[in-house]
């Protein structure tokens, strides 16, 4: 059964169409990726799903029920989002303890002490981090706190907006492996946005490729790894993701 069904989602900012009739479905327990270059519309899709953009058209269903532009508190107990910049998503003057306690208070969840301790342990941090401030943590530690804050209300769907792109390469894999382990342990559903095909191939079972607001192709990650793409844009994206190669670069060189 699908947890998320999106049909003809369209988002406009004035005269600009940021997302143009995007349609896809995500099954319960699945990890689904949206990839594309900067400005392709992938993060806008995620923000519309999260209720951060309320001016959109089309239809969206979560667990079989239609989503309106405005979401109630119950929706946010079941759907949480992890943002690209972990420092920007945490209040600089709030301790980690307060950052984790706030969603518990909003959703009226008890056992504050136990939930905070378990959340920190689950993301690989001890209780010694409870009363630190975001500036006292590394980028990877801050993103772990952001993940803990999202998961502390026990959601079913996690929306991931480039969750490792702001981190050092050396710790990106640690955070991705943590997310993958948490998804399997909790039976979570992921919708992950990334410009990095390698990240999506590692984390997701299926991927939709976006270009200029449209989904141009949907494929499983086995096809992605093997370079089997039908759309010319996807083929160019795959080519670019392989990095610098002298023979390929020579084909694009301007003759003297």
C-alpha cells in the first residue's frame, strides 16, 4: 500500500513554474529519491509535501487521505523533515535538551526524560550532549541532533532535503548509514532529495529525475547504477556524476 500518492503537483512563484505536474507514489517502508540539478524543483516538492508551501495545485494523499494546503498537528506527528543545513535548523540560543523537548511539548508527548535520552542514544550521541549549544557541536553532530529531533515524535514519513550535502565528505557516509539503519529499525518511509546520484543509489530503491520542474524519468536504482536511462537529461546527469574524465572532456572541448 502506498503511504504517499502525488498527482500533478504544481507550484508557481508568480509567473515562474517551479514544479510542473509532478506525479509519483511512495510505498510504506520505501526509500524514494528525487534527484536533479540545483533549481530543478526537487526541494520545492519536498517543502510542499511538508506543508511549508501552501500555494500549490494538484492532489496529494498521505496514507490514503487527501492533503490540504494547511496541515493539522496530527500530520506533523506523522511526517517530519530534516533540512540541508543542520546549524540553520537549530536555534543557536537553545540547548540540545530544549531543542529535543520542544516537539514533545508541541505534540503533548509524555516521558520527556526517557525520550530525550533514547533519542540521543539512537543517533549515536550520549547524554553528555544534552546541555550543549549547537555552536559547540561539529556539523555531523548537529545533523544527528536534527535527525533525533525529527524522530523523537515517532513519525512514519521522513522528508530528507540534502541531509549530508553541508557536511564534510569524511562524515557524510556515517550520517547516511545512520539514516539507513534507523529506517530499517523503525520501518520508516523516506523521501530523499539530492543532487548526488551516488547518495541516492546507496539510500533509495527508486528515484525520480527532475529537470526544470518536471519529472522526466523514474527508475529503480539498479538501472541507475548500471547507467540505463531513457531520457537524454538523465543520461547527461549520469555522465556528469562520473566526475572528470580526460577523454569525455575532450569531446566537449572547443576547437582552436
